[in-house]
C-alpha cells in the first residue's frame, strides 16, 4: 500500500513539474519584442516612433513635427537601402552611417530652435553613453 501511494505522489509531482516547464516554454515563444509588438516595425513605423520621441522630448511644434517625420522617413528609407546594398564591410558602412547622421544633424539644426537643438545634442550624447554604439566600440577594442 505504501509503495502505491509513493508512486502516485511521484507521478503527480512529475506531472506538475512538466506542466510548469511547458507553460514557461509556451510563454517564452509568445513573448513580444522590446517595442511591445510581436514583429519588427516597418520603416514608416520606425520613422514615426522616432519623430514622436523627438516631439515629446523637444516639445516640437506641429510644423516641426511634420518636418521631422518627413526627414526621419526619408532617412530610414535611405538607411534601409544602404543596409540592403552593404557588402559586409563594417568600416565602410560605419563611415557612410556617420555621414548620414551628420547630414541629419545639419537638417535638424536648421529646423530646431537653439534650445531644442541643444537638447537634441544631449539626447544623442546620452544615447551613445548608454551603450548604443559605445558597447560595440568597447567590444571591438578588446
């Protein structure tokens, strides 16, 4: 009698452990990415999200927001085309991306007020310090 109760308990414990592990695996597969969506954002969605972030952070006017949205969309399409054409040489791509960022900064400098552009520069600096490109540079240096 003792052995049959013991076997039943083992089966119940194994069943509970299996159910727990299975539910964890199902949850992990259905978890959305960082943006809170199940799939990658389109070029248009990414450009709008960046424009929305700048509007919030820099308190852009409606005219500025519309211009930033158009600039971001044009920039995103240009970058996507460059990524698709890339030959795999990271050094060449990095210089092209930096050149594009400089062009974007020039456009923003014309569009933003002095205070807004100063905030924008601080945002860029903070993003780099947070590890956007900084982590890659540190890893490659080691």
